[in-house]
C-alpha cells in the first residue's frame, strides 16, 4: 500500500452506510468512511479480546520485532500517508506538518518497540524478596483528537502493543481517514484483531469508553470529554491516561534577546497552525523588551506562508473545521472589542474557500480577555505585558489547566528557577512544545493525568503486580 490511491482504496467502504470527509482547505471530497455503530464497537472489542492472549504470549522480543516491521511499513507508505493526512487535516506536507507527523509516528513506534521495562527488585535482603512486574491489561481503547491524528494514535497504540495488550482505536470524527489508513498500514504486519479501528462519533467513543471488556482508556482530547470519560469508565473502574486541553503560558524574561527568540516563539505558538495541545497560547513579555519582542515576532510570523497543504511552499494551513474557525474568530473579535491591539492578521478573508484564519498577534491585551483565558487552539497569540516576574508567574499559574509552559532568557539558571515555580507537566527553556519519545509527557491540573512515552509510558499500559516471597 505504498501509493495514495491504493491506500485510499484499502480503507474505502464497499458496503453499508458511509459518510463523506472533505478537505478543510478547499471543501473537496477526500474520501468516505463507514458509519459504524455500537454493534461495531462490540465486535471490535470482542475481536481484540480474542486476539490478546496470543499477542501477549509472543513475549516482548517477538512483539518488538513485529512492531519494528510495522514501523517499516509506515516508512514505506510515508508519502501516501502524508498526502492523505494533509488533505484531510489541512496541515501542509512540508515544514513540521504532515511528513513530519508520519515520520514521528514511525519513530514513536520504534521507540516503544525497543524500550525495555525490566522487573524491579524492591526488596532483596536475604530474608525476603519483592519484585514489581507489569502484566498486560487486556483490551485498550485509544480515543484521539483531530489535530495530530496519526501521531497521537501511535502514542496510544505503541506502548499498549509493547506491553501485550490489544487495541481498539476510535479516531476523531473530523479525521477518521488518516487513522483508518494508519491502522491499515499497521495491519499489513500485525496479527488479526491486535489493532482494530472503529470510525464513529462521540457516541461511538462513549460506547467504547464504557465497554465492560475494555481495561484501559488512552484518551487525548478536550478536558470536557476527559471528564465525560472519567464518569463513563467509573462503573468498571477502568485505568485511564488523560491528555487533555492546555493553555500554555510562556514567560519572556527581560534579559532575553528578542531577535534570537523570535523563531522559537513562532513555532512554539503556531506549529500545526496553533492546533496543538502543548502550544504556546499566552505569551507574557517584560515591559523592557515588550515592543522589541512584538516587532521581531511579527516580522518572522509575517514571512511564514499559509495555504493549501499540497503546495510545498506552505508551512501553515487552515483550521481543520468550521467549529474551530468560529472559536478563533470569536476570541479575536472579543479582544478587539475590548481595545486590544492587533499587530498582525486578525481579519480572515471571507471570499475564499477553506477555514483559513491568518496568523494573528494581539498585543496590549488584558489577562481577563477570553483570548487569554480560553484555549484558542488556532493561529492567534495574545501577548501580555508584565512588569514583575512574580506577577507573570502568578498569572501563568492562574488557570485550571497546566499542560506545558516555557521560560525564555539569556540566563538558563535564572530560567530554570522560574520554571520550577510554574504549574505545568513540562516546562521548556528557550523553546516550547518539543517532545522526545523517551521523555515522559503529561499534564498537571485539569490538563489530565498519567504519563506517556519512555519507560513511564510503558508502565501506564501494564497492571503492576508484586511477586513477594
Ligand atoms: P474532543 O474531546 O472533542 O474529541 C476527542 C475524541 O473524543 C474524539 O474522537 C471524539 O469523538 C471523542 N469523544 C467525544 N465525546 C466522547 C465521549 N463522551 N466519550 C468518549 N469519547 C468521546 O477533542 P478535539 O476537539 O478532537 O481535540 C482538541 C482538544 O484536544 C484540545 O482541547 C486540545 O488541547 C486537546 N489535545 C490534548 C493533547 C494532549 O496531549 N494533552 C493532544 C492533542 C489535543
């Protein structure tokens, strides 16, 4: 399945009701997906249950080898997967976008395949011995969002497989084709029933996250849906990893060099056209360098082309869907109405197809503006002036979410000291949002709980078992 046409043909339903999926840049039809029901969820979970004992019995070595072959299959289909992702999600092929996402998917799969989780000897004093092992959970549900659909699905699937679980994947209703295609490529290699995708909406997700035979839900999406999953999983006491919404603050200290940090600030905020959970969503800049940071960031941002994803020159794309376009528009309009100063963008063209919202920077904005307090999840960054770093830290910590944060300074020790006071799962110094498959990632406060990636990520996909005697 190395060509776009063969990939699309492999996932196009041949019978039953279907739903059309459109390109958010052009409105063109990209493909169709099956409309799957609660019965399909039940069948997929039953198949996953049936496949799990044999998958677990293969042992770590054999599972690892199969997963590495699956990563090779992704690599062989990179261009086809990237084109489908670009058409469906809207993100450009080029830049840190569609090809990058497919590459990250195979990289994360390889990392999970090759990471070792040894049994820990907790006590061994000659009298007694206690070891901590991790057993497979069973069937894992993987429920994902529409912003990085392939990569986030792999973040959920890969550690689950490595630990001997089987997986039922429920992609976002906005980006099902990308995930169905990814699963089809994985299934060129994986035994039957080990990974099954069910395309459906939030009801399908609710059915899956309350299914009695599902032992764990890996969920990435909004905080509101995360809370619904906590409730729906309670009756069967499922294990949960919840990677939820964020509203990441960045604090620029007065000693930072505005020119030197402009590119990092830009990509921290605007990667994937701002549709990234751990993107920079509120920028606090010291009064001494406020104007210089605004100028250098606006200069860099204005040079970054936005447009149709298949055009290789573009590095920014449309919002993925109209609902998100409307959220970004509303938040920017409310800031304008309250007297904030738009220094770039802020005025989408209404005479072209596609959910394009221009790269937007909003200066001289109050902390209580909805553009600051709500997650915009799009290309509109509020830049807030501060005078006292203590005040900036307090404001950064004032919200009930805490996924990521960043501190920007010429003095790394000073930046680290400020970082320790920020309430976030990750604090980056002089960058924002970079991830590594071996470095744990997770949220604080209502950004969720549980860690993904590396050894901690594998532990989250196992049931701890102490063997003592
Ligand atoms: P969403 O919560 O609307 O949907 C996510 C998934 O949940 C979809 O597949 C949806 O069908 C499903 N779903 C909806 N209701 C459900 C229910 N009651 N039970 C089970 N499943 C249900 O999120 P979204 O709009 O697709 O994604 C954007 C949000 O995701 C943003 O808030 C963003 O910050 C967050 N996000 C977080 C991370 C992270 O790692 N923390 C990564 C990406 C996105």
